[in-house]
């Protein structure tokens, strides 16, 4: 095994890379990083001093690749022309890259703002920042709902890097702030995502850790009992 993915089962950006790995059937070794363990944390910082996951280590090529989107592009490159997560058509690829960034910046980022603020002591909470994050999520939901009307996937006709980003972003954000009942295109898109085998596998693998998510009491029952069949 030459590929090792340093990740955590509750990290949404790690889910993003795992989806791409499962979609393409790429063999790899998952390595859970427990940042609460000082020794494990120190070893991870030796690999990537920024300290953020996921990080891919390609031992055969002597490469260390950080950042979820870059990892997915790297995986496409080393698969030697086999179908991957970046569409071959340049215009479609540009759209896939756009929506990949959209879900990272306008869904994942405000979702994480709300999650991380929940860990802060009461006196240090950023209440205004959390309100603004919620407003950004609502705006993003409206934009995704409008974009997905009449579409199956975010860019072109195939599942792409955009969906790798969308699935974990919408999963965790939707727990914290559910989609509006009238946002039918968004709801439909989300259902297609969670029914995808790669996404379902990631969620099933994360189930044992859901109790550590600060909003675990809001996770819909169907995701607590999800199976691969």
C-alpha cells in the first residue's frame, strides 16, 4: 500500500476525499489522527505543520499532498487517464471546480464556524459571527436550490469533485440548519448524494463517532441506522 490518508471520521473535508477514493476504487490505507493525543498530534505536525486534515502521503512517489481539492486532483493525475472526479471537458471541469469551491467556502466554512463556536466557553462565544454564518448558509441553500433545478449533478451529467464537496458540506450543515421546505431542488440533490454508494459508505463508517459531534442530538434517525444495503 503506497497511499496513506491521514484523516478523522468526523472531519467533513476528510469525507470529501474519502468519497473520491471510494468513487474511483483507489486502494489506500486510512490512518485516523487523534489530535487530542499529544504524541499523535506531534507526529502529524511533522508530516504537515499546518496541522489540518486530510493529508495524503504517497510513499511510492515520495509526495505529501494536503488540502482536499488538491488531493482529489492529485488522485486523478496518478490514475493515468482513468475516469476521475475532474470532468474531461474543460468547460464542465471549470463548473465542477466552481461548485467544489462554492460548497467549501459557502457551506462548509460557515457550518464549521457554528460547530467550532459551540466548543467555546460561554464568555468567549462569537454570537454575531454565528448569526452571520447562519445567514451565509441560508444564502448558499437558496443558490444551490436555484442551480439544481432541472439538474442531476452540479456540473455536467456525471458525479464529480463538486459532489465530493457537496455531500459532507450539506450533510453536516443540514443537521445544524435544515433546508427550507420549499427548497425542493436542494432536497432532491441531497437525497441523490446520500444514496450514492461512496457517500453512504463514508456515513456508515462515521456512525460510531456521531456521538462526538456537538449537534449529535439533531442527526436524523435514518443516518444513525444507515447500512450499506
